[in-house]
């Protein structure tokens, strides 16, 4: 019979991979837009966002900073997805 700690471990693992997927999606999305789009939207440069999000993905696999760095990387990914990506998408045309 599974215990409470096994359930907690499973939930923690699901949350870990879900947040990892969000970070990878944000990083991939940041790579898709041109540098000019970032400038036109008035956001940080493409290089800055790619470094921030890329380090966030990389730090997920390195247990150096623990929860603090993981939380900062997750917040950065959500800021990109909630603020920067919609601004960039509004500047580009869909074909």
C-alpha cells in the first residue's frame, strides 16, 4: 500500500517536470523571434532573454542553488510568457 511520502514524491516529480517543460518552452519561444522584434517591443534584448531562460533550464539540472534558483528561473519563464512573448507576437504577422 503506497504511503503518504510516496504520493508526495510523485506529486513533486510531476511538478518538477511540468515546470521544466514551461522553462524549455519559454526558451524555445525566445529563440524563435528576431532581435529586431525585441527592440521594437521595447523589451530586453534577445541575447539577454536567451541567456536568462537558457540558464534557467540549465540550472534545473544542476542542484546548486536548490529551491531559490529554481524559483527565480521559473518566475523568469513566466514573466517571459506573460509579458514579452505576447508583445513579440503582436509585432509579427502570421502567414
